[in-house]
């Protein structure tokens, strides 16, 4: 997939921007705080219909205005053109595809596959389990509509079930009422966990290879999916069994203690948990390898090349690792790269834009 034109209106620090983009590498160069990441954020919104760093759409609105607009002209490998538009105004968001309003925004997720790397992604290897679950949810939601549907359903059921646990403890409801919620929770939850495990199992060897290439080191990297209860992964009956086993503790804590919302992913570098023992440079190399694996996975599942967004990728990488990243980028379709300065000379089909206080100039 290629993003040919991007238009931002009253978005973050951009008053009005309309830019033609190249199908290869697009570099956004400038000092911090000028709007480089805002550009990537606008592109990301076109693919996932939400920001990767704002909790609400109102945060994206330029100061002094009531709304924003993002428009992207895209075309696929068959040269079929499409237009995605997001308009937010006074608390309401409208999304359209080729001029037709999309009632359920989630149906558009995956039309423009996105792979993002930004500095906050260090939390995938160093942060809480929720960061690693979020990584899995983003990639699988883009590649499998059924996964996104199961995830949305699970989140709704989980909220109701936790409320019911509180009501049972307070004597408002009976334990027998849990049966229907347990079944529905297990139905969607088991599917989520099984798909997560399959994904992790499938990328284990490629991830090791990518890491070795980027880090230029003979290191052993492994990734494991760690479910909250092994019984939940294989079959719905196993999930139900796990729920019953934790029933009394759940009633005391008023929380559902097993399911995909409690799972984790662990990275082992040379046999040790990378979250605790890997250096910052090693963790960043793991993240970059993971992002390139994510790119290849989405490319296969969507049968189109995702857009690759790389925010400040060169900081904290030594020269050898920077070269490894550049070599990987030569195999990628369209990419958008922010940096304070260029590392090496951009090749053919590349564009360099200087970002200064919400304005762009092509160099």
C-alpha cells in the first residue's frame, strides 16, 4: 500500500498541510518539538482510526480550534486508488472510505496496514505485561478481522463479569448468574489466546534471525507466550475449568483472574529475561527486529505492503546497528522516518523534508 498524499487540517501543530509523498523512503528531519512525530501520528490515525499516544481525539486538535481533519490518498499494488478521511469536530468523529461514511470504525482497521516504531515502544521489552499484550492486539487486529471482533467482545464481557462478581459479593446477585458470562468470556477469550500463541510460535525463529542481523552479534534471542492459565489456550472447556478453579479468589477480589487480559510475552536474551538484564541498546535492537517481523507478518496476511513509521530510530543505536537498520529498510516498501539529522545519503526514490514549527520544506 502506498500513501500518495497526506492532508492535515488543524491537527496538532499543523494549521494546514498538504504533502505529496514518495513510494520509497520519506525522511522528516528537524529539531525536537517541531512536529515530526505529529506527522507520523496523522498517518497512523488513517490506518488504525486512533492515535498511538493520545487518549482522546480532543488532544489532537490544534489550539484555538474545535476539530481536525486528516485525509489520505492511497493506492494498492494493483494501482487501485482509495481515499480515507477522518473528521473530528466538537466531540464527534466521522470516518469515510471513498466518500462513504463508515458506521463502525473498526471495519476500516487493516485497510491501510501500519507498523510503528517510536521511542515509547521500549515499554514492550521493559514495561508491564499490558504493553506486550497491546503489541499483540495491534498486529493481530490489523491482520485478522475475527481477532478484532473477539477482542472487542471480550472486553465488553469482561467489564460485565467483573461488575457481576462485585454484585455477588455484595449479595445483589447469585453465583449461578456467572454461568452464561463464563461461557461467553471463554468463547472469545480462548480464541484470542490461541491466536496470540500461534503468532508468537510462528515468529520465534525469524525474530532470532532479524535480531542477529541488526545487532551484528551471535546472540540467542527467544520469545515465549505466557498465558495466565495454560488450560485457557487449548479449548473452551479448559478455559471454563480455569475460571471455576479461581472462582472463590475472584469473588474476594471482584476481578476476573484468568484470560487474555492477564497474559504476558517474555523475551529471553542468552537465556535471561531481557526486561531485566538486556542493555538499552540490546532492547532497542530487539524492538527493531520485532517491528520488521511485524511488517513481514502483516504483508503476508494482508497481501499488501504496510506503511512503516519509524520515529527517532537512530538515537541510542551505535553505528553498526544503524547500518543494520538501513539494510533492512532497503527491503521495505514505503517508509516514513523521523530524525534530527540524516544518517548516510538517501537512495533513489527517497524524499527529505525539513520540519520547522508545523511547516514542511522539501530539500
